[in-house]
């Protein structure tokens, strides 16, 4: 009869070599038919079971190299520092910036999550509401839930603005109206308006607004930075002494 330490060493070596294994493979390695014997060994060495494949795969906790979300995968098996699929889904929803739809979370976890999410809603771990025509899963805590809703709405607004500006089917009349409005602003207002719209668009916004409004990207970036840092001076459009010289001053020589 093998001693526990010998079995632990054998199991540890197997998982270190293969990274993941099924319960059948572990039984074969330990030369046992008893499932409980395998789990005793796993508990002693520190293990994780996959949240994919119905928990079929096992690995050592020390092997998992988790990403920023607390997830790790080896081949097709997926693991979470939070445990099983239901627990992982609940934690990711609670910690998310703007909640998740089922399809969004499926793209992160790479498994079907709808039933797990609904179970966690029934247990009171997370909430669910309809936003923008889709069910969105959010934190159950009221303050955090409201923050997530606002973040999601802001994201939707940015996508809509971006889609409008980037669309190849933007009507000429609308484009002309945007440019006409822009032309009515003074120099500082143009820079700030362009910066505001660029900030809404996010990555690449400076370039997109520069192309639309025929500005230098650096000008748009300057307006965006001024708005975001609150360094906007009221009153003057140009610095004191800037611009063309007054006619009467030109004549005094």
C-alpha cells in the first residue's frame, strides 16, 4: 500500500508535467479506483477544477497563471481563481465597469453562461435589468449598480457618436450642418468643441474629429486635454497681445 506522501508526489509530478488531467487519468497515475483517494491527494497538494467541461479537468493552484480578470486556460480547459462557473460569473459581474450581457460574458469566459447568471440572480448575488433592448447583469448593491448603469449608458453614447461620424452613409445635409455649426464658433470654442467630441469617441477620436472638421490632430488633442484637466480660461480667445495688430497701432510709427 502506497503512503500518502508518495501518492502526493506522484500526482504533483503528473500535473506539473501535463498541466491538466481528468479524474480518470489521475486514478491511473495513482493506481487506484477510488475517487475519494484522488481527491484527498488533490486537497493536500492544492488544486483547481475547471469551470469549463463541467469541472472535468484538474490542475495545481501553483500552475495557474491568472490574467487580470482572474482567468487562466490550458488548451480548451478554463480555470478561475474564483472557483466554479456560477461563482466566477457572479464575481465578474460584481466587479465589472458596466455590467455584462450574457453574450458579452460568454466572450470573456468562452462558455455558455446564461443559466449560471440566472441562478445567481435568483440567489440574490447579482441583479438584472433591461438596458438598450438587452438584459444586462449588474451588481446587486444599489450604489455600484447605479454606477454600472451610468457607465454603460456613457459607452452606448460614445458608440452611437462614433458610428454616426464613421458611417459611410452620413447624409451630406447632416455633415454640412455640423460643419456650419462649427464655423459659427470662435477659435477657442472650435478647439474645445472638437476636443469634447474626440473625448466622447475615445481611442482615435482626435484623428476622426480632425478629419471631419479640417483641423490639425494636435489642435483637437489640445482642446481635449484642456477640457479634461479643467484648464479652460474664460473670456479671451487669444493670449494677450496675440492676433493682428490694431490698425491705429500700425499707423503710429
